[in-house]
């Protein structure tokens, strides 16, 4: 479980993070919850926090962060801190054994095929053990079309797109075993097997799931920055001795961008507050409206069947056809109009929050970040863990407001 907030305006940066982490055993059962630090000072004017996996191949992120900041000099931009951290990790690739690299990769492959089997039943209504190679191939093709292969994932020598053929050959035998375990009673063609391997590897790179990735957030001021900025680094893992990563988000405060609010981990409560409507309700509304399109198709099919009946006159069939066409156009317009109005309302609500955030002084910015954190605890029904809250300003630099749930002495006096 992770709840983290980053809020920036022209005056300061406020970072807030919970300190809870849950250990998951091999069966996926939640274990003991531990208290760990996720928020650290990197330099006087830069803070760093991580989310997602709490360690990197069994080495805590805290260890990497504290090693990286030793003798670290301040840099021009936040992106340079992120790039420096990537270079630091790449200089320690010897700590990640081939066995640990393969284990993490195969965990993702196993997870994919488990989800794929469920999708197979949902999409074509068959059991994975039945001999339906065609259904499997159809489902795989449908999934590969939807996969957003993140070509902006990077390594120290090539793009992940160029890595795909290499991984397919290198891990061919192991992936074959997983396919055999998943579809043990299905007579798969060589073409279908190759397609499944391709989809599985592409899914590994496409996913940004926090259970499979780690996010590192850098926030604060570069050397010459008058206004703060933020840079988010997403790390997928190490594969074949190559660190796979990407810069997920980068932005700076300016006179035309006076406030930034970012949230990590459990997002739904914060998204509901910022957008003014629960994301699940938005999805439900869109799905309900899309039913109009399904009804339109059913109506067209009915008209086609009526046309084939000898008792139906051409004029009647033509009238029904025009009615179906008008209904189809009306449903399209309604969907577009709903999206336009919803976007307008959400944007208005969002702009109001950003306008108010832009005017908050340092301490109120910290209070806002802490409030969003507590809102998530309350809405998600999690036990409240001790929290960390910091502010970063150009003048005073990195300062603790709340540390492990204890309000800092300086702020108590103020």
C-alpha cells in the first residue's frame, strides 16, 4: 500500500507520504505491515520519494537513495538528478544476479498468462483446457492490438522494441514451459505459440502496474531555478543486464503553470476530489451510453430480417431504415455531447483547485498535501500509518513538517 502526494506552486513544494508497506507471500496473501520511510532529502533543495515495489531485487530503495546522495552535488535541472540516478543504478548492475533478473521477468510472464486465461473465458466463452486454438489466437490478436507497447522505455544500449526478438530467443524454452502449463490440453499451432510469446513479452513492457514497477519522484529546485519542478522516473527492472526505465512525467512551475498536483499509489479518492466525480462512476456512465450503439446494431439487424420477409413493403422497410439511421446518429451525438460537457465540467472544477493551490503559502501547501493523504486513508478504509510531510523552498530548502507522524518542532512553534 502506498499513498503519496506532491504539490507545487510558485512558493514551494510539499511532499507527503505514508510509511506503511505490506509484505505479500508467494500465495499472494498480505502479511505483516511494516513502517518504512519512502520520503528522503536528496540535496538541500531536492526531495526524493519512491512508490510501488519497496525494494529493487531484494535491495531496499532506501539503500540505493542514500548511496546515491553521498557526495552528490546540486544539478541544473530535476531531470539531471533522475538521469544521474539511472547512471548510478547502471553502475551497480553486478548486484542483480541473472537468476534474480529471470525470476522477476518470469513472474510477470506467469501473471500475464493467468490473466490471459481469464480473458479467454470472458471473450470467447470457453474454458482454457478445451481444444480451441483458433479462439486463443483470436484473443491474442485482440490483446496485442490493444497493448500500448511503451517504446519510450529505455535501456543503456537500445530501445525495448529492439530487445523483443532477443528476449524471445533467450527465454524461448522457459516461456514454452509456461505456455504448456497454461494450455496443457490445447493443441496449439506453432503460429499461435509464437503469437503468445510475443504478446507476453510485449505485455511485460506495456504494463506500468506499480506491483511490477517502481516509481522514483524527484521534486524541488535546480541550481538556477526560481520556481520548483518535478520529474518522475519509472523503473521496470533489469533484463539481460540492462536497466529498463523511462522518464514518465516532467514539469516545472512557471508564470503560465502556477500549480501542479501529482498523486501516487492509491489514486481513486484523490482523483474523485480533484475531478469532482468518482472515476468508477464516469466509466459506468460512458458504458451505459455506449449501450445505445449496441441497441442501434440490434435494430439494424432486425430491419434487415424484416426486409427479407415477403409481407413487408419496400416503403415500410425504407422508413424503418431511416429511423435506424437517425437513431444511430443521435446516439453518436449524445456520446460526443456527454464527453464534451463532462470534460468542460471536470476542467472547470480542476482549474478552480489549481487556482486556489497556486495562492497557498508554504505551510498551507503542506497542510493541503497532508489533507489529501488523510482523505485517502479515510476513503480507502485503511488504518492510518504514521506519515511524512516536507516542504522545499528556494530560501530554506528541504524542511520536515511531519516526520513519522510527529510534527516538527519548528512548525509547532510557528
